[in-house]
């Protein structure tokens, strides 16, 4: 059912984008408050890091499962609203947590609730908006995500200093209530299509979650505690579990990852291209503060202000890039994004080695443009090549790739900087520059894989 009134179309865009906004906000806002949480709850930094890690692991491992559930039942409206309700409740319990165990468990629940919202957010706009508005909607999803990334750390720092870390969760409650009411008002009630009853792919859901959990947990532990034997075991188990998962999917009558997506080369290569772009962006965002506060000797506040440049640029470019998909094409924009990512990484590497502020500013602008140009067109590119009955899985695949890319980017850049610096404890200018060069290689791979994905529609 396509919404006819323009006012309703824009409200739907905002409601769907608010789900992505809350997800990105709760990813970024917590990082700056971890020292306060660590001190208040009397735990070590390695333990408190799981406040972030638990959320990300639950989110990434459940996105595709809930996307499949939406496709299977057609009840995406109910799933989206349920996610909003549970996310708001989870935020309240995170806020009142009095122990680190309670907080981590509530964050895991919050991450799973976010997966309910995010897995159906793209589906909502693709099914209920006219064709000419879908690009704008995809851009708006990216834009509000960029806004949350941009202002989350600063907002979290202010709240933690002048109120308490508990309030970084309480602020979700009014946003959640408004989102719930908006969703009830604007999302059309549709008659659910009766589909052939097939057994749910519980084995596939379990294997998918296990594969992602083992892989992401291994990278997170490696990044915080070093490359120990348990980390190697976890990472070695990943391809084994992944192979078993794929074998299971090929045999099941109604797999978690539908066969027409799994065998769709355009979708898979576009997703891989997006993965590399996300690695470049999040890896750079992770590594550059070490340069600003280390070799440059800047204070944390000034470094934080400088690091606002990429997410603000991303936020500004999100909607225009989404709009351009209607006339310019998704593939061309994704290709341009990869080329901009190559330039951004090379400018940043040169800026670090030469300690040149102008090159750094240009590099940060290009870095923000890289993801700003890419996200909206990628969302549209993947969903447009999937059938209507797999839109939930398609949207979930996009956000799963982005979440995995975030964790991989941080870990990969950390490894590159450590190896080039000769130490995992102190990153040298040479090490940080090497990590940026690694980013340029990833951007090249993003360009190649984007070119391989030969779109059959608007390209």
C-alpha cells in the first residue's frame, strides 16, 4: 500500500529513520561514558567494554533473523512497533542498572530490540513510498544515522559530566514514546498475505547467530585484550560455522537468508562493496584520535571537535546522495564513493606523515563524503534488486554488513597500526599512516566489487 498524502510520506520517513537514529546513537553515545560507568560500578575497563560489545553483538546477530521473520509473516508493522516498545523498556532498565552484570544484560536486550526496529525500517519505506521518494528515504536513513554518530559522543560526554551516565539511556524514553505513537499513526495496517506454511529455519538462525557472534566476539576480544589463543580459536571456528550455515541454507525449504538473495550476485557484491567502505570509515574514525592526541598533542576536547568533521559531512550529504539515485543511478554513486574513499585514505596518510593540517582537513571531509555518498545508494541498490517478499531480509543484510564492517574496521586498523608501529601499546605516526594506506586498499576493493555488481535496473 503506497501512502498518497505527502505529509504522511514524510512522517513515515522520519519514523523509520528515527529507528536507525536510536540505534546509531546508542552505539556512539555510550563510548564516551564508559570511564564513568567503569568508575561508578567499580569494574575494570575490559569488563565495562562489554557494555558496548554486548549491544553490537546482539544487534548484528539478530538483524537477519528478524528480517526473515518480517518477510515470512508479513507483520513488519507489528515487528517494528514491538522493537520500539522493547527498546524503550530496555533503555529504562539500562538507566536504573546498579551492577555491571545487569547493565550488560540490559544492553544485550536493547541490541536485540534495536534489531527488530532496524531490520524492518528499510522495508517500511520501500513498501509504502512512491518510487520517486525511495531514494530520499534511503538518504534520510543515512542522514539521521550520521547525525547520531556525530553528536552522540559529545552529547554523552555532557550528560555523563553534568547529570550521570544513567541519563544517556533515559533520554531514549521520550524519543521512543514519540516513535511508537508516530508508527501507530502512520504505518498502514495491511492484510497479511497467506503464504505456504513451511517449517522455520531454526538451525539456520542458530548457525547464523553463532557465526556472527564467534567472529565479532573474537575481533572485539583481540582488540581489547590482544591476540590470545582463545581469540585464534574463535576466529578459526568462524569459517567452519559459516560453511555449515551455508550448507544448511541451501538445503532448507525456507532459509533465513533467502536463496534468491544468497544467489543474487548483484546483491552480494554490492554488500561486499559496502562492507569495505564501512571498514574504511569506522577504521579511520577509530585510529585518527590516536594521532590527534598523540603525535599532535591535542587535548581530548579539541580532538573530539575535529573528529566531528566526517560524521557531519556524512549527515549533510546523505539526503542529496539518496535523491540522486533516481537520476544518476545507484552503481555510479557507489563507484564514486569508493574513489572518494581512496582519496580520503591517501590524504589522511599524507597528513599524518607530514603533520599537515590542511591535508588532514581535506582527508576528513572526503572520509565523511565517502560514507555519505555510499549509504543511501547502497540501501536502495540492494533492496531494488530483491523481490517484495524479501525486503525485510534485504534491509537486514545491509545493516548487518554495516555492523560487521564497523567491528572489522576497528580491529583491522588496530592490527595494521600495531604491526607498523612495532607495538600494540603506542601507535606511531608511521603506524597510523600504514593503517590509512590499508584503508586505501580496502577502498580499492570496494570499487572493484561495486563494478562487479552489474545492476540490472537503474545503474
